[in-house]
């Protein structure tokens, strides 16, 4: 395969698409399949393969092949995120859900950012908790994971470009970040509150413990999943989340026809999926 070739929706490409769906939940319809193949074309060339089928066999039949899968995830996952995104939900957590929890319990409140990319979402949550006076006053555990190992490496470094700050108030940027050349370095005091890890939402064994949380942020992820993958993931969330458990999804995402385990509620001007029952 030459670099200038434009990958097409060949049968082999569909095999790769279906394998990616099986292993990750991410699904590309035929009209987006060509885009996926463009994203991974350099990986196929790097391997020295002449066909998509050779690459498929490598992914399918080498059970120890974590390196190629890691590179594939880095290539196809979307990392477009920024600080202070969809903050109505964050305020619902900080202003309503957290006070309700600590009115009844002194147990740590556990939350999980389930597809954190380079870390802007969990750090946004941490900033909101800190400015409201919660972060160092009560026990709070913040887990953050992503399927992309390189995204988690970036999150652990805590260095961000200016474009990540397009919605963050300047006073919060100056309070929690320091200039570092052309980048901004997050405050170690804030950064230490996040527990980073790599986890694939389609692998139950990787997320079982993470889903033992009071609140799960899984925003702008399911738009890339098939309906079957969404049902599978949400079912696992429902089985593991503490009750009442809160699931935050993106503004353009809906679970109403895909899950009956969570009910949609409006909390403090934000829509949240809630699993209620005995604690």
C-alpha cells in the first residue's frame, strides 16, 4: 500500500471496523469507514504491510499484541476537549449531589471521569470542587481513565495548550496553572487529586472497579459507540455504581431508548441519569 493511496471501504476495512467495534465499542458506519482507514493508514505502512487484511490478521490473531492496539486506539480516539465544558452538570454535582451525599454519610464520595482524554474534564471537576470548598474538606476520590495510553501520558504530565482554556475563566487559569513556555502547567496541588489510569470501556475487567463510584462522567463518548455497545457499557455501569448513582453524558447524547436502568432527571438546571435504590 502506497502512502498516497486513499483507503477505501474494502471488505478487509470492514473486518478491521468490526474488530475495533468488538474490542472497543467504537463503530464507524460505512460513510465514515474511509475516515477511520485514513487515520490508521500510517500504522499499516509502519508495519510494512501491503494490504489491510494483513493488518487485520495481526490485530485479530496476536493475543499478546498490546503495542499495535495501543497505537490503533491513539489513532482513532477523539481527544477534542477543553476546560469548563458543559459546566451545568459539574455545578449540579458540586452544588446539589455532593451536599446531599455528605448530609447522610461521611464515606468518601467517589467519581470517575470515564473517557478523560488528556485530563481537562477531571481537572475541571477538581477546580469546581476546590473553589466550592469541598476538595480538601471532605474525602473525595477522583478517578480518570481513557482507552488511549498516550492521552493518559499527556494527562499525567499536566501540560496544556492555550486552546484548552477557551472556556475557562481567566481567574481560574491564573489560580490553577502556571505558564511553562508556550504551555500551561497545572498546579501540583490540584493535579495530585486525580488518579489516572488506562481503561477500555468495552473491557469489563478494566472498568469494574472504576465503576464502583457515586458519579460517572462519560460525556461525548457514546456518540462514537454502536447502540449495542452503549447498552453493554451502561448495563455494567448500572451493576457497579453505588445507589443513588449519577451518570453524566454529553448534551447531544440520550439513553432514553437504550437503557431503563437509569432515569433522566433535572438537577440544578442540568440533565442527569440517576440509578436510585437502596445504598
